[in-house]
C-alpha cells in the first residue's frame, strides 16, 4: 500500500474546494489503488471485499489524507476505472457523503449532490445495473439521501443571511431537493423493486429475501431490491420529519418489525427504523407500543454496542441510544408501564433519567419544562418542505416545524395533567366513592367525572377498524358513584420463559462446540457469518457466535 | 337507514363509488400535486354525503404543506370538523401535525381540547355558539354523541341519567327516545332508584367489566413451538 505521499498539507478553508492547498485533480497512490481495487471487486461481485474497502479502507484513507479536504474529483479518478459511468456515480456519492460529514457543503455542492442522486437512482430504476453491493452501503445511500434532503431544507429555511447569489441559485435550481422529487424517488424505488410483493411472497415460501439478507446468490443484482426495501424506511423517516406520522407508519407496514429482517442486518437501519417507529407511536399516543419497541432496541444496543466500536457509525449509534432513552422516559412518564421494560434497560434509564422522571410526574411548570427539554433533545429534526418566499423581508423559518410539533406534544401533556394524580389515588384503593376522591383531589364531582373519563379516553387507543386497546397500568370502572379499581397484574408467562431458556441453552451449546472446532473450521465460520463477523473486527469468531446466539434470543423475545 | 350506534364511528365510513376512484388516485399518486383539486372536491363530497376518508384528507393536507400558497382555509376547516367527528380515533391530531401555526383553527381547536378532556358541557356550549359553521356538516352532533357514549361505556357500568344527558346534550322526551333506541339496539337497561332517579346500565364490555377480559396468558404461539422442535429432536 502507498505511504504518505507528497500531498500538500496546507489547511483548506472548509467548504471551499477551490481553496489553496487542495488540488482536486491530484490523486494520491492510495486513492488510485482504492478505486482500481474497488472497481475490480464490484465487477467481480465480490461483496466481501467491497464491504471491507467500503467500511475500512475508505475510512482510513479519509482519516489520513482527507481529514478536512474533499476526495479527488471524479474526473481525476475516472481514467483509472475505464471511465465507468456507474462507478463514477458511486464514487461521487461517497465523495459528497464524505464532504457532508467533514466539511460544510456549499449550495452549489448541495445541488450537484442532488443531481448525482438523480442520475444514480435513474440508472438503478432503469435496471441497467448488475452489481451486488453490501447492504451497509445501500442503506447508507438511502440514509444519506434523506439526511441531505433534511439538511437542505434546514439550510434553505435560514433565509436571513443568504447572499443575492445564493438566492439566485435557489430560484434557478428550484427542483433540487424538491420534496416531491425526494418522495417520488423513494416511492419509485419501492414500486420498481416490487419489494412489497417480494415480502408478501416470501411469507408463502415462494421467494427468498430475508433468508439471504437480500443478497442474490443466483447471479442477479441486489441493488434495486434492497434499495427499494430501505426506501420504505426512508419514507417512514421523511414522513416523520414532516409530522405525518400516520403515513410514515403506513409506509413501514410491509416490514414486520416483530421479527428480524433485512432491516436488522445493518445496525444503522435497525436503529433508524425503531427510533422513528417508536417516535411516531409516541406522537399517536400508543405509548405501550413505543415502550415495547424502545425497550427491545435499547437492550439490543446495550448487548451489541461493543462490536461497533470501530465502526464509523459508532457515534451515531450512541447518540440515537441516548435519544431513545429520553423518549422512553417520556413514554413511561405518560404511561407508567414499567413492567414492559427489561431490567437492564430500566437500570440504565433510572441512572440517566430517574430523577427527572420523578419530577415529570408532578405536572407543574418545572415538569413541563422537563417534557420540553427531553422532547427537544430527542425529537427528529423536523423540516418545512416548502420553498420560502423570496420577497423581502427574508425571515428564518427553520424552527417553525419543530415549534409546531413541540407545541402539539405539550398540549397533549397538558391534557393529561391531572391523570397522574388520579393514578396515585387509584393505586391505594380498591373502591372509593366519587365524593371522597373529589375531596382528596380538591376538585368538584363533575370535574372529577371528566377527569376519570379523560383517563379512560387517553389510556384506550382505538385503531382504524374500531378495535380498542388498553394502555392502562391501573384500570377502573364506575358503578354510579363508586369507583372500582382493577389492578392489571401482568400474568406470568411460564411457557414463554421456558421457550426462551431452551433457545438460549442451545445457543450456548452451539458456541461451545464452535470453540472446540475453532482451529480447523476457521474458514467455514468466516464464510457462514459472512459480512456480519467481518464488521466486528478480524479475530472475533466467538463474538460473532455469541452475537448470533443472542440474536436468536432477541428474535424470540421479539415475538413475545 | 336507522341510527347505528357503535364504539367506532362506522356510520361515517361508507364508501361511495366516487370514493373508490379518489381512494385509488391517492394510492397511485401519493405525492402528485395534480390531484389537489380532486381531493378538495372530495372533501366537500365527504361533507355532503356523510362519508369519510382519512387517507385522502391527509394526502390533501400534505399537498398544502408542500405548496402553502394553494391552501384553502375553508377546506382545512372542513377536514378538521370531519376529523373531530372521527374521535376517539386520533385523526384530529394527525391533521393538526400538518397544519402550519399561522392558519386560524381556533374554533375546532377549542372543540377538540374540550372533547379530549371530556368536558362535554363546555363542548356543547361552544357548539351552540358556532351553530352556523357546524350546521353545514351533517351528522356532526350525532358523531359526537357516539363518542360520548363510547367513553361513557369505557368508564361506567351504571350511569346516572343526568350525567348521560350532559354528555350527549339531549334532555327530556328526546332523551327518552335516545334511551329507547339504545335499549333496543345496545342492550342498555334502565334501573329506577328511589333517591337518585334513573340509573342506566350500559352495555357490558371488557373495559367496564374487567372479568370479561380474555386471558391470553397461557398460550404459546405455534411458530415458537416450531422454533424449538429441531432443538428437541
């Protein structure tokens, strides 16, 4: 491999590629070798090597040569890859992603990146690619596409400091990152890939998708199919950014999140899916559903995060982890179903938010401030999708969408203001009269009746076909003047427990067998764990084995 | 058709033949600005024909969100009233999430807040004040009465006549008729009580009679058993 070359280390001005010291046409040897090898592996459909280069080499070359400068321009590397059109599109996709991550893109670069996505997706949609790319990379494309859209909306909404030139560019290229364009690309990928039908057919055993992690082992390409699959998650995210939670959840419907699937094959996609699913459910007042899914993913992250320490996504994983604890704290404060939370997760939660959660129960001004704080910290970066009015005066509107969602959320909190008070009393009585309780709560009887009905309404969700589900930890009914309290004791599920232990034991026994055989079966294990074990570092067979065992258990819990 | 009272606002949800085509339009073009006029017409049709489509209305609000200059506040108001009628489904808040703050939605917002906190007295007072706006939407009162019955049935086994009257905003002989209807169709029973007057026994469900709750605790689903068969074998 190439050694540090004579690359000029003068600091370029971030975001300005024309700055002194950065020569977009200079290609260091390591980059030459990177593109040549990557190009060859892609042509040979060597997913394992592509993944290695994508996850490891790209990072290390970036760290060494392009910490604060863009990679060499696509034109300067094209000669090394036969000027291959598709490879150049992929290279630019990574080029922009690196730029967004390490520098701040100019408006021109944002527009160019949009163009590149258009070209890349057009190629994929018209079915002229026969590549096999790692899921991680395909996920990153969708993820980055949505991220850049969100980033563009935020950027455009800050109108105050825009130069005349920027405004002229915005007007001229009004199709760049247009919300219709973004949604229609994602939708087209879903439709063209026929992924929804594929998942349907898989249920009947007519098609394989999940079993092969979306890869195509019979010579075809996985690109359109898997992009289509991840686009459903992309749509969920875009709709959440727009505050359209109902539509977002509808887009995710074809993916059964109670089971493992291709979405769990990439940690970033797994987390993004559950984070947005949980958030949307929280906004729709389906708190127990949110709690259940946050609990599962937080437990999963807790057990597996060590395997991702070296991954470029590690920081992002930790950030989403913290945000989801905040969302869990909110959900549990509004709906104290603690029994849905696993002990490990609960301990972490108490450590992080125990004290705040106590104060959130009180429903005074300070409690509202805490709901506000946690929500603001953990919510998605909401966007206003429409173009601004370019007429004077130019105003910033980048906070509008966030403020609206926050306000509506706090309305909801306010509506539930008196419920925690009722809850406290109901916990200590098996029967109590309306009169007595109203004295305790210092309200008159008619008001108490409205509070009790509100409690019922807020704790019972009604879905679209009229089915009522109860979220209540403590329930009651009223016989004229007398309140009868019903404590819902979670039934002990012995069957479930034994099933889990059986699977767990089997996992451990398999691991032990594997350790014994390790020396002579190194190769097989590597193959059987494919990419997953690779990501966790070189000599991690046991880790991979344990993880595989664990994901079995995880799966079992998922269905419970 | 007779009056149908059930927990879900089903009477709003019959589909007309027009509904079919607009629903299809939405399914095929969820992100197409060209269908905006069709969706606006469809809102008016939902109002006049007492039908309802949340999906179509959300799609329209989405298009307004993308192109605010095309927004009609009158249509937004109608969507919100229809969504209010769908309570206890969370439709109203789903719509709110998509409507920018500068749009004036005071009336429906006010109605929504009193409905969400079960302050029916306040709600009906507000309704009386804005009769001219709400009268345009047929079936409004009836839909809210259904919701009131829904939340009463979650809460009470037996409820006093006066409490019921306040929630549904019906009194005297009309209330007797209302009760007769429910006695015939929902299994309500009236109990005379010396000191308290009429007590109405509402229909039994697992929420006001917790003993009716089905226990699913002991079952183990088949797919889980299938999972361990190879291990046991």
